[in-house]
């Protein structure tokens, strides 16, 4: 039980921040392009309770990836619906990318401060959890960024692709959208795409951002996702 509580204490704040900022970024971008739907429905808020999907949150904490309730966007309100939806879709992954950079910077600061403290310092008991949260925050935001950029509707990458393709091809892709979630579940759980392609891509990006502190990220993943 204590181990479970430890995992939750490390994962909860970075996970909630990641999914909340992702959805708020969509709504904020949509409003800038002319659609006030998210604001009118009270979704332009950093209150995570307004955005959480119960199953998506549990999946995020167990598997390391998940989802929130999508912020509603009415494309008909956008000034240039097809083109503007590209930027609205990209806003979420870009928010996760910026948050990942922040976590990488925080991780460097925490490691530097921890290295400068005496081994018996009581400050280590406070700063170590911050380092673990920063490491997990870096990892989860890279996952959310890259996962949402997969070119399968209704993921953000699929909406970007629909926005840049010619109308005929865009309509063909739109027909896949009702079955998109089933396709995503199939690819993740019933193929080797995660271990062969997606997982290594995530690790590569995280390694680039973490730099010499990638070991801290690996130790954090082992602590949070090991079965022991």
C-alpha cells in the first residue's frame, strides 16, 4: 500500500498538469481563431476536474499514457476552418512539448542542488521527490506529445493531416475517425508498434532532453512501473 501511495504521490501532479494544459491549449488556440466554445463551457480553466476522464486518468497512472475529456471545438466558428484546425490540433502537443522542456530544466536544477548538499542534509528528503516528479513529468509529456501526433483521427495528428491534405483525401481520412480509437487500441495492445517504434522514439526524445540525467528518468520509470 505504501508503495502504491508513493507512486501516486509522484505521478499525480505531473499527470494532471500534462493532460490539463494539453486540453486548455486546444481551447485557448480555438478561441484565438474565433471559436469561443471552450470558454463558454467553462473549459478554459486549469482546474483538472473540468478535464479529467476517469478511465483515461487511470490508464495514465497505470500504463504511462492516457487521455482527458476533449475540449469541444466548433470548426464552423473558426475563421478558416480547415487551416485553423491544424493549429488548434497542434496546440495540445506543443503545450506538452513546452512542459517537457520545463521538466527537463527543473530536473537539471534539482540534480545540481542535490549534488551540492551534504549527504546527511534534511533538504534531500524534500528535493528528491521534486526530482522524481520532474523526471516523470518529462517522460509523460513526451509520451503525450508524440502519441497525440500519430496521424490517426481523432488524435491531433490525424486532425493535422486532415487539415493539410487535399479535400478528397481529407474526406477519406475523416471516414476513419469513428473507428480511430479502436484502431489505436489494436495497434497499442495487439501489435509490436509500441516496443518496436513508439517506445524507442519516446526514449530517444526523452534522452535528448534529459541529457546526462537520463539515468534519473530510467530509475523513476523503474520505480513507478515495475511490478515488484
